[in-house]
C-alpha cells in the first residue's frame, strides 16, 4: 500500500473510531472500565426507539422498578417476578450486565413489611425476601444494590421499619443473606447526595469501614448522582467519589441524571453537556469506579418531572430519543 494511502487511513482512524464509538464502547474501550449503563424496564423497552438505543449504546441495565419489594413480594411470601424476569431476559439477549435494584429500601415497600414490629418476624421476612430474589437471579446479576438510601442528610440513620425494629444490624443481615444466595454477585450499598463532603458521606464511609472490619460481604458503593445542572459540586465530583473508593471497595455512579429547568434552551443544554463531561469524567478519574449508569434512556420516560416540578430533560437522549449535547459531553468525559 502506498504511503499516501497509509497516511489517509491513519488520518481517517479517529473519525472512524468516533463514528463507531457507543457510550459503552467508550467506557470499556477508551476509558477501560466495566460498563456504561442505563435504567429501564419492559414498559419503556416496549418503545422500539428506546429499545434500539438501549441495545446499541449501553452495556448494562438496572431495572428501574421491577425488582423492588412492592413489585416482587406485594404479599408475604408470594413472589411476582415475571416483569423482572422479562428485563433480565432482555439483558441476556442483548448481552448487558444487570445491576439488581434494590433489595432493602424504605420506599416502594409493601404495607405488610412496614407493619412488622417483631424483630424475629422482620428478620425472617427480610432474609426470605433477599434470599428468594438473589437466588432466583443468581448468575445473572453483576451487582445488587442490597441496601438503598439508609442515611439522612445529617448522617443519622433514616427512620425505616428495618432500622427502627432491627437497628443497624439489618444492614449486615441483608448483605450476608445476599452473599449466601449468590456468592458471585457484587454487593453494594447505594445512596444519593454523596456528591460532596459532609455528614452523610462521612456516615456512609464510617459504616462501610465497620462492615468491612466485621467481615460483612460488601463489595461496592453506589453514588446515585441525581444532579442539577450548573451545580458547582459537579466539577469536584471526583473528590467524594475517591473518598468512597478509599474504603477499598469498587464504586459506581448508579443513577446519573442532570436535570435542567424545563423547557431547556440551547444555553442550558450546552451547560448540561459540560456537566455530563465533568460527571462522567469524575468516574474515569477514580480508578476504582467501574462504571456509570444514567437513570433512563430518554427524557420522555424520566422520573424527574413528576418529582421536581419545572425540571426535566436530565438524560442523554431527548423526548424523540435523539442524542442531546449531553451525549457528546458524556463521550468527552470518557476521552472518546
Ligand atoms: O406500578 C404503579 C401502577 O400500577 C400505577 O398505575 C401507577 C400510577 O399511579 O404508578 C405505578 O407505580 C409507580 C412506579 O414508579 C412504577 O412505575 C409509582 O407511582 C412511581 O412513584 C414510581 O416512581 C419511581 C420512583 O423511584 C419511586 O420512588 C421511579 O419510576 C423511579 O425512577 C425512581 O427511582 C428511584 C430509585 O429506585 C432509587 N433512587 C432514587 C430514584 C428516583 O426516585
């Protein structure tokens, strides 16, 4: 091959790479991590455009609601796993890792669980729930969010039936049951507002260190990263993420979205692009950060508008399931 042809090919490589790069390829290839994921469930995947993007761009999927306690064990010891099975089957068909979400959480919890005041009864119910779900999906789950959102903003433990009846021991109980049911799964503690230093971050790190010291089988910390565009702490996200990684566990951004005032103008979307570059870049800057999951594919299916009135458009794909500037920001954060 002539020199000129070789030179032309060499010059074309970056463009070819850019055109072939997907979010997951950028995270696993360029950034050398495990996955770039999203959240979904069979409902949103029934939209062909969403399913196509989910299949082509992402390497992991978290069930947005189908594995939660209210969806899986609405009545004691009666398990309904067909929707979660469908999500896991989609993931296996499309070669996606699955982040199980979430075994023990104060929200989306059936009333029969919240009504348990007897320690032995709640212990049995918690162990049965965790064991049944983790065994059912054993071998198919990369990581489980074993406990979710157990701290208040001031670092105290959140009032929940689990903490109020069992004390902090509920945490080790859940992790030990999950490890016994699927020794191969990575077991995470997951929470939000871990994006800056403060009492909540410190309390979680302190608990993790206590769990490690007690030989509790815990492997990772999920920082949800539900962010507001323009927030100053986005540029320093690597600092708290590194503090979490300094426990020795793997870490991940597990529910990333960066909401903007709705409807977003060009300037807001440009700002969001920079925020996504910084947020995804924070994971890449922390060696133990195994991946980023955004909390949904398209803005049209996001939880944000129902929760934060006047805000939305927090994801990488718009209502028409087209790439937003935020997509390029995420790519830039991975060095792609
Ligand atoms: O399943 C019922 C359905 O039967 C009913 O017809 C419909 C209308 O009332 O509601 C459906 O339940 C909804 C559920 O999502 C399933 O779609 C709930 O109302 C709704 O509140 C629930 O929202 C979810 C929210 O968690 C609940 O707190 C969001 O989709 C989900 O994105 C969000 O995800 C959480 C993570 O699990 C934990 N971290 C925070 C994150 C955002 O809140």
